[in-house]
C-alpha cells in the first residue's frame, strides 16, 4: 500500500509541468467602436417666439 501511494505521489508531482512562452508577434486587439454624439438644445420661450416670427433667420 505504501509503495502504491508513493508511486501516485511521484506521478502527480512529475505530471504537472507547464511551459509558458511569449508569442512571436504582439497581441493585436481591434476595437470597432462607433461613437455617436447627440446634441440636445433647449430654447427659452422668447427665443422660440423669435424663431416663429422670423423663420428665415436660420
């Protein structure tokens, strides 16, 4: 029983080897982001009236 436990322990210790290497090329991350800007404006009552009276201003 003791020999079996030692064999399993040795196998577990030797089997967990992991190699990590750096890639040859740099990692490239493409972010396709669409940025939409919405402009909101508010006019006070006198400005609204002025625009209604003079539609050719703009």
